[in-house]
C-alpha cells in the first residue's frame, strides 16, 4: 500500500483546477438583493392602489372633466386610460375603492421612498455605482444589445455584469423613481409643496407626469421579466443567492469595478 506525498497531492489538485471550466462568482451583494426584492411587492402595491385612485378620474360613466389619463391632442381624444371593462369584469371589480387605494398608496409610498434612498445610498457608498452608471460607450453597446436581442445582428455584445442597455435602463429607472416621488408629493400636498407643483407645470401636469411615469414602470417591468426569462436560470440565481456560474476564464466582475 502506497500513499501519495505532498508533491503528488499538489500536482493532482493543480491538474484538477486546470481542468475546471466553470466557477462560482458573487454577482449581487446581499444589500442589493434585499432592496430589489423589497421593491417588487411595494411597487406592485403602489401601481395597484394607483389604479383604484385613477378610476375616480377615468370613470367612463360620469366623464370626469379633467380627463387627464388619455391620449389625444387638445379636446380630441384617441383613447382613454382605462376602458370600463378594465375596472369591472368577471375576475375583479375595482370601482368605488378610491379611499382604500389612497390609504395603501400613501402608506407604501414611504417604504418605496426609504427603500429607494437606501438603494442609492448603498450604490454611492459601496462604489457599485461605477458598474451601473452609463458612459458614452454604453450607448453604442446598448444598440448592439438591442440588435442582437431582436435577431438583427449576430455579433454577441460583451458579457459584463451590466451591459450598456442595462446600465441605461437601470439608471433611468432610478431617475423615474425620483420623478414619481416628486410628482406624487406635488399631487399629495399641492399647497404645502406649491413650489414643486409649479416647477412641474402645475397640478394637472404633475398628475399627467405621475401617471406616465407609472406606465413607464409597467413597461420596464414587462421588459425586465422578459429579459430574465430569456437569459435563463443562472442570471435569476444571481439575484436570489448572489452567486452566478461563469466560465473559468471569464473576467471577474471585481475588475470591471476597478476599471470604472
């Protein structure tokens, strides 16, 4: 019976390491993951309660005179947001829940604001903002990503923690969140925050801006979920466990940050 010496064991370990083709790497810190998943139900509740509030203005029976939530020019309306069947159908009835919607909206807006503030603060303090804020190169890369995803180009964009399209999208969504808070405050307290309401173009314009920012969040959500499904489980795992399986020879995400 023979035993392997330290040199032989080290050689075997080195051979095994050399043969490895994949490795685990941390992609998203715990703080980012917590704030991401907290924001999901909060934003959903904000949108749901907002729809309960919007019914009071978009009711097609009484034809509310403001008619803010529509698409049109001047007095001509192409279509209203939302049609009557959207609020009441065989699955739900969202009519006459305005007070309930206001209660939920005003409560969860504080969680949304605090979570957003914590998220931005963490990005700034940890230095992770360098990985997310777009540069001039990001716009060209975003075009490459879009063409590749649409099947119009066979050139695969560079594999990074956040590609150019993601940097632009994630930075934009932070700005949209700030815009939603600003417009929401101007609607909630139009007298106390009259300077903000005036800056946003007046009360009616602030309501219009708030509504279309919300529609932007809905569009982002659909696109985001679609991209997650398209990318696959490995990408989703990174936002759940923080770890991602990567090729052994892939450039570490930490080096991207140092280059930022």
